[in-house]
């Protein structure tokens, strides 16, 4: 039995998107020949919402090693809040000890807290253990360089320079790269020509039907207020990168027949990462400017993962709106598909997400650079699909956690051979 040490700073009960790949894969690794152990930050040092239901999805035989982190109430005095920076020293101490005491065949970084990945090069040199980095999002990126300062993330000046400095340190000795988009792999290999022969593989996120079954038992608050109206849902954070797509989608809604508009409500739930009660609306200002705010309800507070799934089940239709970034692929795609609801999608025409969505008849798809008239027509078709209940069941599910775990394991084997 081969052994993999998985580095995932956030892990259940933390409700973090970047630990979902690992969480869903864990039940299958051992039967595929790999014994997995987790190294994560103890939840008492993280400030994410906790969701104890995640615990029941983790196999009881999985070893979970927890590390400390410097307290955030201390580090923020120096402008440092990142869990990766606060915990890096403790990751080094803990993993050093584990590697001295035990044999592992591979280290697997699956996180968007990329700064911890620089430890991979150190561990490879000291312990001769290969490591893989999972690029769920870009690490260093030039995307925001040509954007106005108002559209750049908080602390962009610092993070841009820090990432540009540290990314090469992690990539210099990397043994393999997994990514959710081929574009992320192409971009990193262009940036570092030394990676041209390094093995890489595109593995999309999965979606778990069992999670929906757990969600059916959740009794958290439901935000849908009028059961008689068509409930169209977008669940997740809305950033500046989505302003264009949301504006075009709501402009298309404004062009619908009046009798249709009166029977539709758009729900944007969990739109901010800010602490509960402190989030600023990002969709309602757009809706007010277009004069359709009476048909839009926005909740900035984050929903629990399982309550989000429950809302997907209770909705009548789902929205996928995204960035103009060509490699952007929404992590929620397969979860939305598994919910088996009509979907309206508005992404960059080059987004790999479109290749996935094209395979499903429940999707009405437009591109950001399409004419507004075409976007209007696709939204019209989407609403008509809901009104006339034109939805067909998914016959074949090709994105289960078991299938995606097998993809990861096959890549693990190719890297260590």
C-alpha cells in the first residue's frame, strides 16, 4: 500500500471550497491502493464558518494531523491574516517529524493557500519525496495588472509581489501538476520552461450525490420568500470579475415580457467573504441601476455548504455567471448539474466550463462577447424551459468523487514510477 501525505490547511469542520476535492476523494484512495493522511490547521486557529456535518463524510480510519497557527488577532496588527503564512512554520515542524518517523511515497498539496507549497521543495531536497501541486485557481497571475485599482483584490500590491517571488520556489522542484483547467497548466509551463517535461493532468472537481442526501435533512434557514414565483438561484461569492456577466444577465431579464418578469425572482446568496452582517451588496446596486431590483434578493452572509445544496434542490433554475478570464472554470459546475435543474450560463467563450456545460441539455448557454440580443434570447429560452418544465434526468454521471479519485491515483502512480 502506497502512502500519500496531503497538505490541506483548511479541512472539516472548516467550510472552505479548496478542501472539497480532498474531502470527496478520501473514501476511495485506500481501495485504489493509496493510504492517505491529512495535515491541516487546527480549526481553533481558523476564522471560517464551521460545519460539523462534514465530519460524517470523512472515513474514520483517516489519520488527521493538526498544526497550530500564529493567532490572527496578533498577526493582523502587522497586516498578516493569511492562514498559509500564519501556519507555515508549524507545517514545517509537523511534516518534518512525520517524514522522519514514517515512509511516504508522495506529498500532495491540494489547496488555494499556495504559500505553504514552497515547503514542497524543501521536503523534496531533505527527504527525497516527490510532491504534486493542485492548481485549483491560478497562483501568481497577471490578470489584474490592467484592471483599475477599484477592481483589484484587497492588498493586491503586496500579494502580487509576494506570489511572484514565491511561486518559482515551489515550482522549481515540483514533481507533478494537477489543475482544473488546461489553461492553468499551459500558463505555468510557459512561465517556467523547466517544467516542460514535468507531468501534468487536468482533473475537474467532482460532485457528490450523498452530500445532497445529507442536505435534505438540514433545517437551516431557507431564503426563498415567495413559493408561487419562479426561484432562480446563484449561490456563491460575487466579485468585481463578475460585474460584466451579471449586468448583461440582468439586462436580458429587463427585456423579458412584463408578465414573465412579474413571476421571477433572482436570489444571490452568500455573495461576500466578509464576516456575518458586514458584507456589502454587490448585485443589488447593479439591479437598482437597471431598474430590476424588485426582482432581486441578495444575501451577503455565507450559507453553510449543505444549506447551499438544499437551496439548489428547492430552486427552479440556476445561474452560472463568471469572469472574462479565459481559463476561469466555476467550481460549482458539476454540483449544479447534479442538482438537475435548468441552468443559464454566461462565461467567456474560451472558458473550459463551456465544454462541460455543452454536454447537458438542461443548460442554456451564452458567451460574454455575444450580442445583448443573443443573451436576451438565451435567457428567454431558460425561463421558458422552467415555465414548461422541460427538464430531462441525467442518464450518466461522469464526475463522481470515485471517478475523480481514480484520476488522481493514476496520476500519483505515474509521478512516482
